[in-house]
């Protein structure tokens, strides 16, 4: 895909910021459901990084395998866990779920 220079740069900055924000969401969010959805955002941004480099098959495989299978499996596993233990001592200043414990 031949994109003009400014559009290509904007796309890379947009996807890079999505990766950084999604990675911070995985680490900083205390709710595991929100953390899993943030991981899905990271997987989507990684797969979209392959499109400007003309690797469309790798982008589609990344989207199908990681977002479509792995992230859904993680979300189902988190939803089957007992969710009440995450809200017992909810502290607004907690960084991650078990980093400070």
C-alpha cells in the first residue's frame, strides 16, 4: 500500500499511541474484563501495523488468531472466575491488580 508520507506517518503515530494506551490499560486497569478488552486493542493495533508494509495475510492471520481466538478465550476465562474478590478492597490508587501486594 503506497501511502503519501504524512498519511503514513499519521497512521504510524495513531497505531503507536493505540499500542501504548492499550498496554497501559492492560497493566493499570484493576478490572480484569477491562484489562482483557485493552489487550484486544493491543492485538488489533499490532495487526494493523502489518497493513502499511503490504503484509495483508499476516495482518488477517494476526486478527483472526489473536483477536478472534486468544482474546476471546481470555475473556471467557476471566468471566468464569469469581469476580467478587476484585472489589473487596478497591483502592483508586492501585497500580495493577497485584503489583503492590
